[in-house]
C-alpha cells in the first residue's frame, strides 16, 4: 500500500520536473512576490490532477483497447498547445510595454492550465499500466486512492520547489526568467510540433 503512494509520488514528480506550462507559470507567480497567489495556483493544479489521476486509472483498459481514443486526445492537445503558444507569445509582447503584470485568480488559472494539460491522463495511465505489468497495482478502491494521493502530492511538491527556489533559478538562468512567457510559448509550440510530426510519420 505504501509503495503505491510512493510510486504515485515518483511518477507525478518526475512527470512535472521538466520545464512545462504549469511549473513555469508557478515560477512566474512566485517571482511576482505573491505567496498567497502561488499557493492558490498549485492548489488549483493539484485539484485537477486528483481528478485526472482518478480518470486515468478507470479508463486505462478502455485506452488500451481503443488506441484511436489516444489519438483523439493528442489531436485535441495539438490545438490546445497552439492556442497556449499564441497566448503566451502575446503576453510576452505585453510585458515589454507594461513592466508589472500580475496574474489574477491564480486558483482558477491553475485549474484552467491543468485541465488543458491533455497529456496528464495518458501519462498517468501509462504509469498505472507499468505498475500493473509487475503486479504492483490493482483497481480496488484503496490502491486507486493511494496512487491518486501520491500523484497529487508529487505534483504539489515539484511545483512548490519551483516556487520555493524561484529566485535561485532566476539567478542561474539569467535573463531567461525575464522572458518566461516567451519560454512558455516556445515549450507549447515544440510539444504541438512534436505531436503533429508523430501523426505525419
């Protein structure tokens, strides 16, 4: 039982470690200096991850039997990522004209961005499937709940670390963090292009 909590934590932690829209936004909010807004943001993200983790477990069998559904999720993901790419690019232009920009309603921003993260469910489904191959996971209520809780804690912790060490990250990356919206635009465009190339090939 404890191992399921641990595996949920590890998979989720590693899944959100690389630069992405969510952790870069958490970094941005933290650099703006509002701890309250930062806490509200990661709470919003964690709430959606809780739901996504539950969904990923209960549809894993359906996904394995219907690969076309995965393709549909990825196609929707391309559109969403392109939309976010344009959005963050426009935000970067605005920042050049306006020195101080604050993200309002951070809790709902966390819910919104986490909901648009179309790759969370396939990723967590793959993690659960991996554990099933080694007989480390079953679909009973307790096992599912522990895996879900572990996933939420892992997500919350990595986002907390991004915010907690935001100033350190800024010092190490120099001017990069001064153009976070541009970085977010590049990340989302890259993911969209990668997914599109996958379909073409």
